């Protein structure tokens, strides 16, 4: 299981990127960390938040052999809308900017780790 913390200072939050062999690996991690407050079963990717020491921390999770441009962008959109909804920002331009920013950051990490991303 790969994990990387990504700081998002402009929104004073942290994103935890996980790439897991199976979603069951993530569920086992969450069962220990969050006492089963989050259910991620039956998915190839997901987004959720948990309270951290400095407020909400966001999680974006991908199953390694299901990585595709579609799945990555799908979950990034959910991530951006969750972050902005939590701070009551609803405008389209802010969402578009954040989606672009997160896409660059997440793809950079995935490429550095040499993950195979399907078209």
C-alpha cells in the first residue's frame, strides 16, 4: 500500500493519497484508524474525509490495477467538490481551478512512482 500526504495550504488542509492492491487493504486500514466509520468496499476508488489533529483531512484512494485517466479524474472531481463544499465555496471557477491543481499534483506523484495508468 502506497500513501502520500499532499499539503494544500491555500485551503489549510491535507490530502492523503492512497494506492492500494485491493480495496480490502484500505478497508482494513480504515477499520483500525476510524473504527469502521467509513465503508469503501465495492469500489475501485473513493474519496472521504476524517477528522485529523488540525481539522478535516481528505483521502483519495485508488486500486492500483484499476488506475485509469477516467477513474483518476472522477475521484479528483469528488475530492475538489468535497473540499470546497466543506468551506462553503460553490462557484464553478474555484472548482475548476482546484480540479486542475489537484490533477497536476496527483499525476506527478503517480508518474514518479511509475504506476501504469490506463487510457
